[in-house]
């Protein structure tokens, strides 16, 4: 059995968290590959070291001194080291870092140091080997991962007797320079490591006991999801449930590796298991609905043209959106009308261009824009081929005076998405949760 365990920023924020990580790693000899983020917030008013490093870089760029911020960052690492009684020469490495900083220092190089120092400390604390991400996570010139080279290097690094610790979030390009991923990228490093060694499980340790069935800011104490398929996860994440970096799913999914979201502060909780295979998923979960998520602030562009060939007009409108880089999230099609739904934040920047082009190309009888719509998605693999679910959704919302403005069911029937007014968003989620999960 081989497990890759990735620990997020809050799991490595201070010495007390490092101790929990050690307890978790030592409780299972299969946890031989550890990936860490940079130390995160210790409390809600604290700072993530990655944010501070980005801030330092902005100071450097504009020629503003950033010694105080660098000092803060150094002190965080020194404190962890001293509290744990480790020997790593943080001050020496920091001195070298500071001495090399100029206006031209690359942002990637500087912000990657959050993960680097955290991983150095973690490796010493666990008694594992430190393996720098520049030596095992490789990008090609086109910015994509060089998977072959990456997997070979990780496999080789992992083949030694001791376990290894890899800093997340960065790797190197063919010239050897450091490149960081987008924010939250340590999830991706963990997924690549798991795929490289064909791990049995990729554990992603964070500060919640798995993925919740609904947003806890809206629904009081929603239940955690025990088991979810990769397809359902995509639906939930797309509709706003923030779980994992979206690029983290592909490497493990492609290899059929299960992904387990766990809580460092509650290691006994099983967390959420994300699996490819439906049978395993269904054995583990009795619930009819897997989760409910959604997002506010969509715009609906409705077009009417009697006797038009709707399909031609629709294609023309979609081309306009594509040209303007505005993805259509949903399409509702009638005989002489159709509506396109797009995120207001994206559409508003290009609104006049989009409306003008559609007017010019399609010459509709009417073209209407409505803003402030929210999308709410009910997701569950067990809805497939089960009559009555959509009816229940409409009945539940309708009987509480919530008007449904758009309706969409995914082709595989694992999600039903309805558009409601922004002001009804929270109520709709609570009602659907009570109806299907409560
Ligand atoms: N430290 C980076 C961030 O804050 C990467 C990560 O945490 O995964 O985004």
C-alpha cells in the first residue's frame, strides 16, 4: 500500500500543526510521500506566507523596501524550527535569499520559497528526504507539465528507503528556472506525485472534514459527503463548491486513483472519498443526492425572432460570444426564442460589443438582457433514470414562491440546474437541502 499525503497551508501553519502532521504520517507506514503547501494562516486575522511573498515582490518591483515583510516571513519559519527543536539553518538560507533579491527577481522564484522552506522543515521533522520540486516537477516550454519526465523523476526519488517530502506549487522549466502553478497548486503537485507512483490513495489533508453537501455559510451544519464520483465533483466544483485545484483531478482520475479529502485537525474522520467507479461509490453512500451548490450573478440574454431558424441564429450568437471570450454557461431553447446565460462579471466587460454584434448579425425582434440571476445545481448520480426528481425540485421551490427562470439537466442526468433570482439564491439552496438531504 502506498499513499501520497498532501497537507495544505493551515495544516502546516505552525509547530502545533506540524505535530499533527507527524502524528498522521507516522500512524500509517503507507504515507511515504508527503507534499506541503506554504505555511498558511494560524487564525482568521493572520497572513498566508504566499500572500506575503507576493506582497514582497510587488514592493521589489516598485522599488519600495520590503525588509519588514521578509523579516515577518523569516520569523514564522524560525519559530516553527525552534518550537520543534530542529536544526535547519533558516537564517542562513534567508540571508542568501535576501542578498540575491533585486528588482528583476522573478515573482515565481520568490513566492516558491514559501513551499520550499516549509518542506525543508517538514522533511527534517519527519526524518524524510527533502526532494526539491525543481528536481521532479517539470514544465515544457509551452507551460504544460512534462509528464513523462516528471513521473520518472518522482518515481526515482520515491524509490529510496526513506519517505520523501516535496514542496508543492512549483517546478522548473527546461532552462532550470522556477515556475509556479496557479494559486492552490500544491494540490496538483500531490496529484502528480500520486499518479507517478500509482498510489493506492491520494490524501488531501485540509481543515474541513471532507466536502460538505452544501455551503455552510448558507445551510447550518450540512453533512459531509462520504463518497462522490469524479463526474459529480466536477459538477459541484463548476457550480461554485471550492474543493480542490481543478487541475488536481485529472492526473489521479486518469490512473483510477481514489482521492480522499481529510481533516488534519480531526484525523479520525473518514473525510470524503472521490472515486471513478460508481459501484464503489454506491456501496459507500446511501444518500439520493450528493450535494447542492451554486453561484450568483449571471446574466441572461434572451432573443426573439419569429420564424427564424433558431439553430442558425443560436450558432451565430455563440460565435459572437466566443469571439468576445464570454463562455455561455447555459442555453435555453424555444421555438422562436432562446436565451444564453453567462457570468455577469465576464459579460459586463464586453456587453456593448456582444449586444451590438448580435443585433447586427441576427437582427432579432427583441434582445433583452436580465441581470442578477443565480444558478443552483442539485447533483447526484442516483438521480439518473429516477422519475420525479425535477418535479420535486419545481414543487419545492414553487410552493415557496421562488420563480424558476431557467432549467437545465445535464445529458447524463447527474445534475439539474435551475436559474433563480439572486435574492432567492440562499433560500433556494436551503429549501432544496431540506427537501433532499435534511
Ligand atoms: N501556497 C500556494 C497558495 O497559497 C499554493 C498552495 O497552497 O497550494 O496558493
